[in-house]
């Protein structure tokens, strides 16, 4: 028997029988077109030999692991892009598995364990993705610029041993797989220090208008806990997934990577507030402590401070033996200012035009109640920035200057609020003042090392400073801190990958961003640039009308305002890719 070492690629169409039943002639025609125009030419380009084909699959032998994986990545990126506009129930996609192993040559056919493993890896791959064995992955290190996620050791059908596998994906399910992997990392990362999730307090007042108040109390506690570097704090978006749901604390702890969970309720009646809270060990479901507070509305900040102090004391002092040092927070002169600012921040998490309109009105109301309240100025600063970010504003420069002024007022009033420095950094960045933006965000991260949002904002600055490796590291940390993160995290994440040349990996993230309903010009710009970078000019051009619907007067001249690259070469390349897609000069 002739034997040799080879890289084996096994590919198979997802849902072939279902597609044939739904549209036999159309499926055959499109499958044939994909073979003739994409798959077979790519295999030839990378030196592969087609061993055999079936109606829905292909087995290919390569002499090089690098060539096999690069061929697969190019094929998947192009196929996913070409099929993106096809209805979900008719869309063609492929799973690909690649293994490096010893094969037995039988004429034109190849046999053996190496081939069997490749076929089994293909069966567990995500649609639109590539699943490779650990031998393949180790052979790729520092040779291809693709990001794989570790699937661990898998028990594959009819394989007598577990196979460690790695996944790369470029479709929607691929994005989900990437997010799930990040969440698994979060679970592992929380072992070395106490981890706590603050669930949204149940609103017992009965009125929907008190929801913002109840949510704000929990969010403020999260904000204060995020200052402590020796405590792992789950971010708001992740813990608030459980709002208005029946909660199993063990499941919550496992899903969020939190050893401890705080839950409670709020009842507001006139000028009185009753707040109950209990801290639970999620592993044992044991109550560590519980407390009830009956106070006047003006004392709500003292209640928050007592709660954060109790959590600090219990988790850090008693369990970890660490000392505590809490900063002094500014309290508003009028409680209406506090309520309005809570509503403003709650609305801005949604990042749509209607919500930003309402958030700005709430910020104005907060400042009308207390012109010196720092969080009111922060809310107003972010409202200005979001208007520019969404492409809404005829005078973006004026809005950004207003945002900077509001952030500076907030800092003058309260130098311990990391959101103030985050807003200042955002305003300075989009004003083109990169060094000032970096200084502000460094201060924000120092004040809130556990704030996922500050880490994500820091990633934004790193990317535009042409430091995408640091950008990617910070956005990955943000995702660990906030497993159920807001959709805007996908933009700095995709931009880091784009700047690192990992264009195919950005597509699922950008599709997820735009599908979420977030109305963002930078998201459309990044998607157009990525399509162009992949050579998918037609797909890039199809995105242009959606961008112009958001801002009909947009042109290439406006690009630097929304993508303030410090490196002129980065900006020139980005504009060139947009120009290829036909964006007006």
C-alpha cells in the first residue's frame, strides 16, 4: 500500500435534502455555478486535487496545510457573501473539515484514518465555517492570519479517540460560535477572583415609570463595583438579560460566570423607598446575607453605598482578605435629576434615533433639575456623540464640541466618574484629537478597570491609533466582562480584525450589527470596506444604498469624521475601498 502525509479537506452542503425538496432545479443550478466560479477555481489556485465529488460534497487532497486552510477560508467568505441575500430556507452554505494525517492511496482515491477524521470534523463544523484538527491548527501558527476558536476535545462518531478541534466561521452561526467561545472564556477568567452579578431589581411599585428607577439603582451598584480591580463584575447588559424572568440562581451563575449573585426588589411610594437585597452563592444556592432598607427617597444613595460596601466587605474582606477603599460619589441636589439621568442612560443603550431623541430630552430635564449634576452632563455629552455616530447631524463638528464641553463640566464636578472621561475621550477622538482621546480613555479605564464599556471604548481608540492588537485584546476583555454585550461592541471588534487583515471574520459581526437595528454609519462603512477588501465588489455596492438611506448626503469627503484613523495610510486605504464600491465623491 502506498502511504503519504497529506492535508485532507472534506466539504458538504448544509441541508442538501431540504434544499432539493424545496427547489430542486434552482439548487442544482446554483450549486453548479458555485462549483464552476468559486470552489473549483479556488482549489486549483491553491494546488488541491479533487479526489471525489458527491451531489452535495467534495473531498480534496492538498500537499500543504496552509494552502488547504486558506483555500477553505476564501471559498467560505465568497459563498457566504454571494448567498447573503438568498432567503434563509433556500440559502446554500457549506461545512468544511480539514485534517492533517497519513493516508492510503488506492488509485485516484484516498483512504484511511486521516480521511475519516476530516469527514467527521466537517460534520461538526458550523455552517459557513471550517473545523480543523489540532495538528492542522498547530501547523498554521504564525502562517495564516485567521482567528480560530478552541472547541476542546470532541468525541467524533466512529473515531476511537477524542480529537481536539478548532473552529473558524464567517456566517451568522459563526458569529454566535465566536460569542459563545468568549462567554466560555469569561467563565474560566472568573476563577482567580470573586465574581458577582447584580441582577435588575424587581419593580414592586406597579408603575412602568418606576422601571428606570429600579434599573438605575442596580446599574449604579454595578458602576461602583466596577472600580474594584480585585472583583470580577458582570456588566449591566449581561445581568439585565434576566429582567422580568423567573431566575434559577445556579443557572444564572453558570451562564454569566458569576460565583455570587445579588438580587432584590424596589418599592417606591411617595417620598419613601423600600429596597430588599440578598447575596447568594450561585454554586451552593446558599444565602450569604439579606437586608431590607426603608428610607426616604433622598437617602437612596446611602442605601447604594451600604449595599456596595456590604458586597465589598463580604466578598473581598471576608473571602479574600483584601482591604477596601471606596471613592466618594457626587449626589444630586434634586432627586429628579437622578431619575432623569437614569432614564437617559437606559435609553442610550438601545442606540436608535428615536431612543437618542428621548435620551437627550431626559438629559435636558436632569440638568434643568440640577445644572451641576455630573451624570446629567455625561448623559448630554453621550447624546451629542450618538447623534454624530448615527449620522443624524448636519453640524457634526458643533455637536462634538458640545459633547466635549459637557464632558468637561462633568469632570469638573465629579473626577471619579469614569463615564465622564469616557465621554471626553469619545468627543476628542471624533474631533481628531487622538492623544487627548487616549489620555481620557486611559483615565476612564484606570477609574473603572472592570467596566466592559470603558474597555470597548478603549478598543475604539486603539484601533484608530493603528494599534489593532491592543484593540482586539481590549474588546475581547470587554466581551468577557459583558457576555451579553450591546451590539455596538461588534463594530470595534470587527474593525480590529479588519486592521489585522482578517477580513472574512468581520462579516458575521457586521451583519449581526446591522441586523440588530442599530442605525450606525460606521457599521455600514466598515461592511463596505470589508467586502471590497475581499474582492466582493458587487456585494459592497449593494450596501451603499442602505448607507445613503441613513444619510442621503453622505460622500467620501465625510469619511474621516466617522473613521478618524490617525495613520494616513489606513485612512487612504479605507477610502479607496469605499471608492471601489461606488460611494459618491
